[in-house]
């Protein structure tokens, strides 16, 4: 039995623990990460005390990379797939090449797999052993993605986790869990919101959130309302 992937949440993820290799770091990552975090915090405190940095400014900077700059790349990929059926097929059959064609390459994006949400299937991405994440399309991973509770509970109780993110799926929707590794990083292709036919590719990209590409969010009608307001209000 694959202890990292109880199969109660849909089909097993594609990698057994023995295959789940994380190049450059061992599976005893957690204590080392905690030590590193302590060192970073100590350094930050010293620099703050000496007046070299402003922690609030650092937070803003990190937030920019986590929620704005990084995920915008993935949002471009999603919007292109929504608008261009040929690109969508390419993305689902060879995500690495399709994503590279938009100029998005680099570390932790070498082997990408795109998984498509439908009314029948919802995809959720986790790295059960550490924090493997598609940097090239999503930027920095959010803190919760690296947290032990998310990594454990996404597999054991995906519906409960999704509910905490404000995502309530119909009971008939199957949830598939994808376990990111050093070799394979996943990008969720969210469902295009109903009523978005009039939006341009750029406007659609603006609707796509980071969480919707991890599977902990949906691209919903609320966002669509905002986009429509923005368009209506445009000069
Ligand atoms: Fe990992």
C-alpha cells in the first residue's frame, strides 16, 4: 500500500514514494527547513534592528512574487488554453513544450503536466514530501503549500481542505490528487467561467488566480463580475 497516497480521494497519484525523488534535497527536509527558517528569521531580525531592512516592505515584496508576478505567467497559459483549442490540446498532451512556447521555462519547470478541471473531475496539487512547485508558471509557493497540515490533509481529506479554501464541489465531482515531485510539476487548467465568452485573452488571464492553478480555488463568477465592471468602467 502506498502510504503517501491513500486511494480514497480518486486514482492514485502517479508516483510511488520510492519514485518520489526530490533532486538536490533528501526526504529529511523538514528539520533542515526548520533550521534554515530560524537562521533566516535571526538574520532578518538583525538587519531590521540595524535599520537595513523594513519587514513590512519585505512582506510586500514576497506577496508580489507569491500572488502577482509569478502566477501571472500561469494565468497567461490558462487564458491561451481557454481561447485556443489547438493550444489547449497541446498543453494537455505536452505541457512542457506548450508552456515553453510562451517563453516560460526555467528551474522547477522542466517537466510540466497540465491537468484539466471539468464538471466531473477536480484536480488538486500537493507535494506530500516537501514543497515541489512549478516556479516557472506560478512563482513562489505560498506558505500554506509548504505546511505539514496541507501536505497531509490534501490527500486524506481533500474536500475538507477545499471547503477551508471556500471551494464547495458537488458530491458528484471526483477529486484527483497530484503529487508534485522534482521530476514532474503540475498545473491545473481551471474551468473557464460561464458567461466569459465576451472577454479577451488578456481579460481572461486577469481572472485566473494562483489558487485556481493549484486546485485550491475556482475561477468564479464573482471574479467575472469584477472583470465586467472593469470593462464597463473602461474609458
Ligand atoms: Fe517535493
